[in-house]
C-alpha cells in the first residue's frame, strides 16, 4: 500500500466517522451493518454469504445477531401504513418526507409527483392532506424535497437520513438542523433587488 492510497483510505474513514457521529449508537451500528451487508463483507472484512444483499435497512432479511448485536427483520413487504406508524411523522412536511422515502425505497419511484404522494398517503391510511400541493410545496421550501425535472420531486440526501433516523427524534433533529430551507437564498436575493431598486428610484421634485 503506497502513501497516496493510505491517505485516501484515511480520508474516507474520517468522512464516514464524521457522518455517523450525527446519529445515536443504535443507528450507527445499524448503518454500519447495512453497508457491510450491501457490500457483501462481514465486519472482519471477509466476503459475506452470496445471498446477503440488501441496499436498504428496511429490506434486510432476518439474520443472526452480529458482533455488534444488530439483527434485521424481514421488511420487503412492509406496508406504507406500517412504515408511517413506525416513523411517527408529526407534521405535514415530515409525512411528505416519509412518503417520499417509501416511494423511493419500496416502490422504486425516486422521482414522484404530488399525486403520487397523495395516493400513497391514502394507502397508508393517513389523515387526508388539506391541500397536498401545499404540503409538497412546504416540504420543498424546507429543503426536504428538491426538483427532479419534468415537474417531479425527489427526497434530498439529508432528508433521507432524517427519515432513517425517525422515530429517534433527537437524532432526527440534528439532521433537520443541517437541512437548509430553499427559500432563504431566494428571499435574500429578492430583498437585495428591492433595496437596490429603492436606492435607484429618483426623488420627486420638491414643491416651492
């Protein structure tokens, strides 16, 4: 192993540790086990069994507890109703985030429209949105959803971590603080333009 390779590996390790530090111990252990299973390696680094494959924690089949004490249940058939009950979203934008996550990871629909969110919300036996379009717009304003082209939305990277952290509210709050509302920059720019126009506006002639 040369020095350049060693340095690259160290940077990767530091990045992983930095990202995992935002979660509680239980979630850290689950994420590490998930990555190891996805890459088909066990914690010691040897190849895992050929059948071990599951890119998302909710899809992992039940296995014997590892050295970290983490085991996973069969989640492939987890219904949207059970998923929402498990995640316990408390606001409309949180519910939109959970529904978007379910569409991406359980329905293979990473890019979706408001109608997809509304239909899944009904399937999950959740209270009907007063206005689904407004709920999606609010989630977008908060940075939970981002544009995916052709009028569709997708869950932002940090919002995915946020949903994964639920219902651990403390861990979720830490991630939520890192999600920057999309409207702030636009509002700031608009305010600057308004101020500039005001400064350029000619003064009226004073009456004698």
